[in-house]
């Protein structure tokens, strides 16, 4: 049994042609539109598969989806993926802690390090690795300051007084 492409409206035909020629849309979408264009040109699924270096079942699957759903059938289905490891509340606690001065929380140091954040969050029931904390902070455009050296700016506001002359 031969798989045939359904009749397309003029608008559908124009949209499929536009998508197939696009240089800005995703490569997968353009490839799927090309399958439809080749089918509109009279090629059979096996011929399209051979020309595009695809599996025949892949070509038939996309033709069937297009026949059933139209242009929406060319889009990828949404994939759920792995559920987030940390909840939005936990992420917000990490961000809030990083933005709060440790002294305001009654801690005996003036600045956070990733190790100090790991300990602080662990005491509050959020077991999180340094690398994950760093990723969360980077996701919200917070850049982590590296350890300061003797020639860098001092974290302790009372440094000059403590240092003396």
C-alpha cells in the first residue's frame, strides 16, 4: 500500500515551501518540511528516504503526522525530560542566601564562599553540591567572586582599622 500525501491548501503549500527554504528556522523543522516538499513532487517514501539519507519509517511517520495534523504535525512533540532535582523554593533559598550578607544571618564571616554556602544550606536541610549552587547562581546571572588575594579588594570593612599603620 502506497502512502499518499493529502491535498494541500494553497496556504499550506506556500508555508511548507517557505519552511523548507528557511535558513533561520530549526534544522529539524526544515528537514521535515523537505520531506513534505519531496512528497508533493511525487516521490515515494523510500525515494525520499534514500535522497535525504533517512530511514523509510521516519519518512512515513512524518508524512502520516502531516496528513493528520497539517503544519503542526511538523513540530516536535514536547518532551518532559527528567524532573528537576531541586524545587523552585530550594533554588530561591540558595539565591536569597547568596544575596544576604553572612553577618546579617549571625555568621562569623564577612563573605560567602561556595563551601560556606554548602554548609549553611545543609544546616537548613538543603543538601546541595558546590557545582549545583554555582549553576543556580549563574542561571540568575550572579557571577561568583573568586577568592581574593593580598592585592585585591578586602572583604572585611574593618580591615584598615585592624591592620593598623
